[in-house]
């Protein structure tokens, strides 16, 4: 028996004949009905809505691609997974299985990596805040400590002298690479000579071993050239270190910040068209590093802390339509069960949002609101979507980076997170929160316990 | 001094039987004293020869090895064997002993330098003939009638066996069977191969003699017998590496010995001269010399190193060929960065045929072994397109062809076959060619000197190239499109599932995924032994703590070696990124010995999943008695073999230690299939490039443990 044709609610659309553009009219959003072969419906019926879904296959192939792209351009390359981008254990473990080290920016991330079995020497400890206890632990466990400021340097000197320990350190360097905004709040500045001073200070201390240089020029970088400039500037420092102190550095850490294929708010063209490819970033960096006049076997290891570009397109947020509305302006509004509490990145991205089921060919401009009883809970103030019914699903794509670290428990609890494994099975990697979880941390003083 | 003097005597006795053991010298010396007068004169001969050599300041090592002494022994023994000695004759004989030495010094050295041949016992033969003919000037010389005194003890032995032992005895001019038995036993202990050869040689001699010269058989049996035995020793195992072919050579040579003996018998009869070991010298020298003119070397291999027992020669040669057969002094690396896939190897199905068969095509693939993303319809879809390619070896740019546009995917440019190409010159007879490069990507100019790993251009799709790839070949000239030359890469890693296999002096094969070896500082710092550096190790042995010092030295042949404080020596070789131990001489319980076994081959890198293999000579392992038994079959093949499998271990927590372990397995083949032995070793290198421990275990139990101080 032929399937019953879907009922399509009539919509009235105003024709804007004068506003045709060279990209043509946008076709009706094609449905995204499955992830790696697993139907969205099945995922939601099993794990509820909203639901974060990660693709193991996509993560692995992103990482392998990136590694291949860099390794075929530069002889020694090591990736370090940026924990802050997504520190769900299962996600980190996939990266560690692919050979990535851990790049952490806080003590708790450091401990998390250690618990996952990452060896101290394979952890890069970044960030402006490292407590004395955290530093001591990292020194003892031979982690690579990237010093952010002089006060931290003095603290490390104090710890190592006091306890007669040896620390493996690098410094973070900030510099002008011709891009805006200039990130000069992290690390030591290159242009004003601060970085060189820090290097000299480290090299004059017998308890500190300078093993590398680090820079991280920004985030969601739209220009590959900036990386070439950054690499050249670090190379200049490395050359200085070799010439003056006869020391070959073990590595140069170029940080991360490669843009993913998410389109920024206010960006006219889709990201795929304007964002440099990883190949372009890699070409820029290797060209910069090859300015170092060393034999091929003496070249420093290139470390990359790429986060976003490796995980963004491996994460999906599934959501369900709660209601349709018409705003006072006449614009349609759709309320879904995932809001800014789960999609922090909607403050800067125009996410790609597709229906999870077949729908009509006609689309209508709609505002997309989350379930929170707060005015800010708006996922999009204008997106072309076909008519949707209550209970139908939407798939929000490219949500792998930052959303599951910057999400919040606010009005709503955090939902389940699952991973579609390479063999097609689905594994729960983080259980949804419930009231017990929330109350577990709360303490009511005795005199407040009785509620009349 | 005394030890040197005694050594020079014992080794001289040993030398006569192609042996280099002191204890064998003692056996032979004892055997000569069964006829005390002969023994005394023989001893006199060697002492005078060696003293003369010493006084005249000849090379001490050569004197010690018995090089000058053994002719003296033979001469001394022969004089007493043939003549009744009186004081006058003894006086003459002593003078002749000096003459023997001088003839030996001339002949041994002349043959060695002019023909690269051993002098064998020619000096003795010449001097003895001079002596015998000289004595015909006197009328009162009485020939001796030396006969065996122990025949009655051996009446029960068949005549042929008695002849066999007498042949052995007569090499030292001993009439007694007991002497022969002593020497035969000594040979058996020294080398199963030689013993087997002696039996085979005597049997063959017996057969050929009765077949070819039936009338003279009784007269010549012992003379041609010992000539056959010595010939078999020389050609079967001592001067040629023992093998099935060397055995065939022995069979043919013994036929020649019989004929030549018959010939000299006739000629020398007229001069009243004894035949001695003349047929042996004649056949061996001619055979060895003629073999040097072969146009192609087969597995009939002339000894090319300092001789040991045939077994040692066999093991040394086979270990060397299995480990260093393709060794080259120029160390080539893969001409790119990262992992590449060999889309066409040697004798490929597309273009690597005939004169161009030793070439490689390299591309880059993803996890599904696809060469491109998207549809593969545009050049930029191909992973390898525009990737940097680098110089495999340092050298000079001799040819640059640039400006040929890229083909579209699927199209080829047949008029400019090679596309954009760079030809590099590495030495007078080694050039390499990188072809199908991207137009205008070439960064070098003709005449530029370049380092290994320096980027010369980018992979492209020019020339006869339907899709982007790098064509790479070695060749002998700077001609574009010249025929390919088979030349190995010094070291590379081959990906096998999740492991990497280290290949040395090898050729990547079609469908291999390969990459270069990345140097690891810690490993390199330890294994890159510098001349004069000193290391100190501490270990416990026999209940006491001992130390052993090592010093890195170099010899006249530019061979590096480590000498331990107890005099043991381990030779090593470093090929850029790989450390090899090549051989070991010394005690088998020193720290150096165990380290030699464990660190037999070590790449100066660290990859968690890297493994590699190496072959061992079982002579250098504690293999036990079975090994000696198996050597009876050595001419057929080696029935017991030893292989080592090495790998890096995962680093443990909180430590930067690099650990590699080695498991050495000795395995017997039929009929020794029951025989199996396992050794294992581990080296722990800390991040200051010092060995915090290395240990060696037998069947899982640690039997040696040492640490660097």
C-alpha cells in the first residue's frame, strides 16, 4: 500500500522579486533523517529529546585527516586534544586512541586527563590560572607546563628550588600577526621583548628545562597567513635560543584556532566558502617553520592544539518542536525543547538546522525559540524552515565544540549525550541529569529545613 | 712474554690443521711426543722459527697466530722422520730451520700480497727438498727407518681405519696410530664439519685410488690420504664457507689429489724426494686462485675475513649476509614527509617495466585507502597534490625541468613523459629523479647544493601522469629518463595494521604504506657512541657487585668497537639512524656480551608500536651441546637458527623512560625440532640518555642485570 501523502499546512509567502541574488533561491531544507545510518526517530525514542549525538566515525576521520595533512607537510607532528573544547570522557578517549596528547587549561581538566590514563609527559598545561598544588603535581608528573606570565614563572622557580625538582616548561608567546582582535592577554609579548626576557630567565635557572615555545593567535581564524607570521616569529625566537644558548628546542606549539565550517552570525557567505581549509593552515605553518635553518632531523616537533575544527561537525543536537506560534510582526515562531542553555554557541553561530523528517517544499522565515522562560532564549531570529508540526524533530548541526562544555543547567536539566559508534551501535556517553543529581550538591541549613 | 711465546708455539701446531685453538695445539704437541725424538725436533723447529721472526721484529700478532711457526714444526719433524740424526745433522737441521723461516716469510707474504693466497706448507716443502738434496753431498747420512710402535694395540681395527688414523698422524710425521687417534679426536671437538670432511675425504680417496691407480693403491694410500684430508679441510670449510657446493668441490678435488699424487710420485721418484703435502698445496692453491676469476659470485664463497673454525666462518658469513646483504654506504631516505602509499612498485603493472622497473610511484591515501576526497575529478581532490617532496640524500641539483602544465585528471602528456623533474647527484654513480612535479613549484636551481630532507618542490600531475603522484627512481647518470638503478632506502617504517615494521636497506613494495624514521633525542644520545666516550656499568655476579668500563674505539679498518675493561670487544656500526652490533669477541658472561645480544640492532627513534627483527649467529648465543651435534649437518644446512624480535614498550606512567625489549628464539629444524630456547632482554633508557637497567633472561628468568653508573 502506498504511504499516505503528508499533509502540508498552507502558508502565505510574500514574493520578493527584487531581492534575488546570484546564489539563487534557497531550496527547501533537505531532511537530515539519520546520523551515520541511525535514524533520528530511533535515537529520540530511545534516549529522549533533546539529545546530543556524536559520531565516532566523524571524529576519527577528522583527526586522521588533520594528522595526514600536517604530517605530509612537516616531518614531526603531534596533536594535543584541547580539553576545553569538549571534555566528555568518551570524546577525549577517541582522540587519545588516535594518538593525541591532552591540552588542558585548568587543574580539573588536568586531573580528568590523568584519570583517562594520559601520561603526565603527554599533557600540555596551558592557561593563566594554575594553582601551586596543580603546578607541583604537573612538575612531578613531568607534564609540559606552558608559562603564561612572570608571576607563574617565579612560582615555578620557587617550587622547583624549594623541593629540588626539575620542570619541563615552555612559554606562551603573544604577538602581532596582523589580525584583529590581537590576543595579547595570554603569554609574553614578542614585539616588546618580554618573551625573550622570559626565555633568558628560564635558561638561567638550572631547575627549569625550556623544551618549547607556544603561541595561540586567536580563535576561529579566517586567515591562514597569520599562522605563517606567527610561525616565523617563533622561529626567530628558536633561532635566537640556538645561537645564543646552543639549545635545540624540542617543540613549537602553534596552538589551535582553525575555523570550523560553522557560519558566524553576520557572515554573508557560508563558512565552506570563506574559511581556509586545514591544508591552507598547514601550508602556512610549515612554510613558517621551515625558515628555521636546521637539518631535517633537528627540526622541532610541531604541536597543534586544534579543537573546534576536529569536533564541531561530529556533534548534533536533536530537538523536538513544542509549538508553532505567530509573532506580532507576522513572523512565524517555532518553540523547540533545546534552548541557549544547551546551545551556547548560538550567540555567535548561524547553525545549520534541518528537519529530521520529510517535509513540504515550501519554506517560511521563522524565529526559533528554546524552552526557557527567558527572553534571551532565541536560537535564531530568522531561519527558513518548512512547516513543522508539534512533536516533529529538528537536527542542529555543528555543535560538537564548546556546547557540551559551556552548557548550563538553567531552568532545564542537561540531557543525554550519546555516541554513534563506528560499528553502528549507539552508546550513552553522559546520562541526563535529574533532580537528585542537582540536589546532591545542595545543603540546607538546619533552621531552614521545615517548610510550613 | 711467556704467554706470548707459548701461544705462538701452540697456535703454530694448531695452524697445520686450519685450527686456531690453544688446546688443539696442546693435543697436537702431545701427539708428536709419542715419538719423542720427532716431537723434540718439531718443537725445536717452531721455537727457532718464531725466535728468528721475533728477533727480526716481524709482526707480533702474526708470530702469535702461528703464521711463521708451523713450517718449522713440519721441517723439524720431517728431518727426524727421514734421517738418523747425529750432532752434525742436528746442526745442519737447525740452520735449515732458520732457512725455513726465511722461505716462509717470503712465500707466505708474497702469495698473500700478490695473489691473495695462503702460503700453506709450500715453504716447508721447498726447504725440505733443498735439505734432502743438500745432504746427498755427504756419504755418512743414514736414513731413518721410522715405524709404528703401537700397531699391536690396534690389530683388531680394520686396515682402512688404521690407514685413516695413520694419515692423520703422518701429517705431523708420526708413525703411530695413537697420534692419529688423538688428532682425529681433537678435530672432532674443534669442528664437526672438519671431522666429517676428514672421514669423507679419506673414504673418497680410498675409492678413487683403487679405481684409478689400483697398482699403486697400497703404496700411496696414506700419502694421498693425508693430502686428501688437508685438501678437504681447506676447500670444504676452512678457506671456503662450508656449503653443499663446497662439499661437491671437495669430491672433485680429491679426484685431482689422487691424480696429482700419482704424477708427483713418478716425478719425485727419480730424485728420491718424498711427495709430502705437495699434492695438497698444488690442488688447493690452483683451485682457490681459479675461483677468484669467476664473473659472478655464487654461494661457493671464499673466506673474506679472519678465519675461525668452519662453523664460525659459516655463522659469521650467514649472519652478515642476512643482516647486511643489501647494505650501502649511502643512506637514502624516502623523499617526502609523513605516510605515503606505494601505488606502483618494482616491476609494476603500468610503467615500471624493463629498464625502468626499479622505480616507485607514491601517493597519499586516507583511512579507506582512497587517494582523493570528494569525487576525485579535480586535482585538488587528491591528497598528495602540491605536497612537498624532499631530497632523499644530500647532493647537488644537476637538472631542473619546469614549466610543464598539470594534466587534468585522467589525461596524460606523452610528449613530455617525465613532466616537471628534478635530478639530484649524490655521488659519481648515484643520482635520483623526482618526476611529475607541479609546475613552478620547484624551489631549487641547477648547481644548488642541498641537504637531505630539504624541500625541492611539490607533487603534481605533469607529464605522463593521469592523476597526481610522485615518481621516484635512482639511476646511474644525470640523463632524463635513464634506466633505473636498484638501490635501497637505508631505513623506513612500513605500516602493518596498527603496527610499524622497521625495514633497513630495503625497497618499499607495491601497496605498502611507508614513512621515514623520526630521530628520538634520548635514544640517539645514548646509541650515537662517540669515539673515546666511556661508559661504566655495575652488576651483580657470583654474589658480588662488579663494575665494567667500556670505551669506544676505532681500529685501522675504520671499524668502531667497544672495548670493555675485561678485554672483550663488540664491533658496531651506525648507519645514520640505526645502531648495529656486528660481532663480538670475548667472554660470554660480561655486561658487554649481554648488551651485545640485547641491543643487536636499535633504531634511534621511539614509536610505541614499532617492531623490528634481527638474525643471530647461534655461535654467539648460549645454545648448548645440541648446537655442536647439529653442526654435523652444517654442510647441508644450518638446522638450528636464532632470530630476535625487538620492539619498543609503552612508556609507563610518570616516567620518560624508553624501554625496548628483545626476545631471541633459538629453534631447531628436523631432526632437532624438539630443540627450542628462549632468551629475552630489556633495555631501560632514562630521559638523561643513561641506561637505568638492562637485563637478560633465560626462559623467563633474569640471569643478568646491570645498570649504568
